[in-house]
């Protein structure tokens, strides 16, 4: 991404729970996310929740990973892994900033496209009550 651009919300006020919804267009299995703050201290993200939804209308968000950015003085990427999720729709829910609305320079996802069968195996592993008998 360009260091001259960043994402921000429309409202220029202090609120909570800003979010970005990403539609990957197909199922993706992710195991890490990278976030670059703007480096402007009063607008940096400090806490977030990464969520997934298999459906769009309505979305049914499930938490996949909760993260805390520890260094908000610059725009270097901080990576968060150790999770496993599969979905088409992903939401980055920003739950806390250093002051005002978030300014994000970049969000990177680490994973790969997956097939429906691989996705079903993930769902079944999470305790699906589906029975084949």
C-alpha cells in the first residue's frame, strides 16, 4: 500500500466499535493478520477483534481472534497469528484506539483460498451437530 493514504471512518468523533467488512469473494482460510497504524498517535488502533461470517444477509459474526497492538508510535506492521478461520466474509472490529477514530494504513491477511469440503471440515470441528447417519 501507499504510505500517502489511509482508511478512516466518516465520523470525526470519539466512538467505539468501528469496523471494516472484507468480502473475499470466496472461502479463505486465514491464520494471521497484519495491521499498520497511521503513526498519528491519537488515531492509532490499540485493540481489535477479527470476526468471520459464512453468510452476508444477515451477517452472523463469530470471533476468531482478539488482538492488542503494543507499539502505536509508528506505522510499522504488527502481525497477529495463532488462529485458524475459514469464511468468505471477514470483519475487523476495532474496539479501542489511542483517542479518536482509527486511521489505518494497511491491513494484510495471511492464508489461502479453500474449497467447500475443507470449509465444512472446519465447521464440523467447531462442534457442528450435523449427522450423516
